[in-house]
């Protein structure tokens, strides 16, 4: 379909531009390919005014003489799915400055010269240099270019496998995690990865003195692989990146086995000092204040809070909460010249393990505010 003078639009439903379709047609200046059609024999041969092909073309095959003598052709993008380029397909495309040939393409011809002869050199390219980009498996083509057209063709060979540039860990605010939250680790590589050809390498991290945690759930995106690990109650201390190993591949299937060892900064630690249980839901916190703040504001819902080690903080508990705090054999000490606990809630304090206690700098360990209720079951108060 002709769109305007010199421009022809190929519908997306067209799967092949037939043999001799535009043969020796001086009126063709631009082709807009909405699909990705195969190119038949001599389809554009002699189209000396054709400058640009917009969109991918070639489907799985570009047949012999397809673009022969297209001397004005500067721009085209070969299909990512191309399988075969036949004899003399690009002979005398002397204005063609850039062309990408995907890996695995089979080039058919008695000599490679008969496919790419006289490509990319004329006065429209003032630098006097065409560019043909050959992917890693096209060694034979690259060798031909070196031998026959080194003065004309600059060869870009992607034969480098990806390498690790850095490993990063997203630190939480304040640098402290608690059990149940996720650690996110990102591995950044030197180039975009081929997700279909890469299995995320294994990441091993260590939290404090806990056993090594092996993580294989990496998500590949661009040049990064991101891992997540949900911490557990047993995790406590410095988060260390112990090792990273596996095989990765780039878009041209260059692959490499990567490995690394390192340590994340000492500011990233996991500390869980308080557990909040409400029915079947368990949450973890670094402070008693955070746990009481998170407790549901519903008088008929019991929020059970267990302290896991000695704490020094002064806590204020709002009204309309039903809270039970278990000292669990630990000491809760005031952090300032206020009562250790000031509460307007329905509050019960127990000690399931003993001998825990509550101490205060003021002489008032627990202050029951107006509207609240307080029960101390076997609690020692200093």
C-alpha cells in the first residue's frame, strides 16, 4: 500500500514480500514494515532511491539478491528471528552504515564476499567507514571482513561475558532489621543479561552466628539480579554476604561462571527484642514502644507482647488497647526521669520465666493513667 509519494506501508498481516515485488522500482524511497516479513528473491533489487526501511524486516529469511544494488539504502533493522541470509543479499548496498546480524544467523553463499560485497562505502558516509555489528558466533564473517574490507568496515564483536560490578544490600532506616522483614540484595552486572539463558546464581548470606542462608530466588531484570530473604527470629547480628556463584549469560549467549565473596557494612544488623502476638498473627520489633504502638486499638482483642532480652526504654501506651506484657525473665529499665511505663490501656504485666523486674529512675515503675487498668502478676518492681 502506497502511503504517500515514495513511501510504501507493509501491513502486519503480510508474512513475505514476494520475489521481484519491488524490483528495479525507482519510486520506492521508504518502506514502513508493520509486520516482520520474510524477503523474497530480488524483492528490492535495483531500488536505487530506497533510503530507509522502518521496522524490523527479514522474518526468518532474507533471500538471494534481496537488496542488491540498493545503493541509497542507509537504514534497516534485521529481524531478531532471522535464520538465513542468502547469496548476494546485500551486494552494493554502498550507503548502508549500520547493520546488526543476530547470533546464529546462517549465511548462505559460495563466498561470504558474495553476500556483503561493497557494503557501506560511498560519499553519503563522509567518515568513509561503514559499521557491521557481528555477534559472538559470527567469527567467520568477522574474519572475512578483516581480510577483505578492513579499510571499510569497523567490526564490533560482542564476545565478552557478563561480569559482576557490585553487590548491594538495601539498608533499613536506622540500619536495623527485625525478624520477619525482608533483606534485599542486588547483584549488578556489566551488561544486560539473557533471562532465558541464565539461572540466577546462588547467594549465601550469614546473619550473626546463625547458619548460612542459601538464596536461589533471584529475579533477573536488565543487568541486575535481585534476591530477597525473609529474616527469622533466630537471625541476630551483622548481615554478611558470604559467597555468590553460578553461571550467567548475556543477550548474545556469551556465558561465564561468576563468583565473589564480600561483607556488607557493619551498619546492617538484625535485632529482634520484642514479639507481638494477636491471634494467629505474629510480628517482631526492635523496641517495646514499637510493639505497643502496633497493638490493635480494640479492647476485646488481646495483644500479647513478649520481651526477648533486657530493655532500657520508657514506654507510653495509649488508651483503647488490651495488652499483656510478658517480661519473660528480663529487666525493663526506664530510659529517662519518667515512669518506665505510662499506660491508659487495659494492661497486664506477667513474668512467665522469672525473675524479671521493672526498674525506674523516678521511683514510679508503672503509672496507670486515667481510664486505664493495671494488673501486675508476680512482678518485682524496683
